[in-house]
């Protein structure tokens, strides 16, 4: 499921970049060309069509982004050790045997 949404997301992203690059620049700095589409539509009609297409693609991009985020959040995660039920505690290793200290003797004067 996530793979299908990811592929759709990539196609939408590529189409969005293409539609944005086709639009005429209003700043004039990088406005190369900017004519109509072969005379099929007027300049105003092409602008409205590109604006609508950009808005639809942008909304689709946001929806697929949210869908991918939700799918990634619901993916199985590695279990956290604190959430696992307690198992029997391992028996500690026996402590090494220490000899009991001897009874101290009184010092002998020589």
C-alpha cells in the first residue's frame, strides 16, 4: 500500500514541477517565452488552466504526503523493552566463597 502511494506521490511531484515551470513568470527576471499553447487557448485561459492544475496537484501532493506519514506511523516498530511483560528474573551467579577470617590472637611480647 505504501509503495503504491509513494509512486503516485512521485508522479504528482514531477507533474507539479513541470506545471510550475510551464507557467509564465510575472517578475520578468526569468520569464522565457510565455506565449500561448499554440493558439488553442487565450493567454488568460491558459493561465487559469495552469493555476487550477497547480492547485489540484498541490492539494494531491499534500494528501499523499499526509497519507505516507500516517502509513509510516502505523508501521510495525521494534518492541520497546519497557513495554514487554516481565519474565522470570534470572538467578544471580553465586558469590565466590570467602573463608571466614580467623580469630585474632593477642600479640606476644618477646
